[in-house]
């Protein structure tokens, strides 16, 4: 799928917001891990570190190295990992939305 200039611009402009929205939710998970009364402080630390590493990998996969020619793959990744929501696709062209829908089936 070759993205339009408008779709490419939209994608680039929304990435920071997608990341911030995603991390706002994930940070709450880290706080919960750190405050767990059922775990020792050491366990809290290691559980949180493991979760942070997992999230760092997801963010790197979704947000690093994106380009216009690979935008389609990055859109699918951001959807798969929950950075992008289905309603975020409304900002894109009908052609791109249809392509994404076919790719998710």
C-alpha cells in the first residue's frame, strides 16, 4: 500500500499523541506494580523493570525507524499493541482504512 501525502502527514503528526496516551495508561500499571502490597520491595522493583523492558520493546518496534514506505506496517503494529485505536483511523483516507481492515482480517 502506497500512502498518500496526507496520510503520511497525519501519521507523523499523531505519533507523539499516540505515544503519550499509551504511556499514560501504562505508567499507571507501573505504579500499581510498585505499590503492590502482595510483593516485597525487591519483587516490586524487578516486576516493574521487566514490565518497563517489555513496553520499551513495543515502543521501539512501533515508533522507531518509521518511514513513508513502511508506514503501513507501523500502523498495523501500533494498532496491534494498542497505541492506535480503531477510531484513530478515521483521520486517514478511506483507501488506507480499507487496507488496514483487510490486513487485520
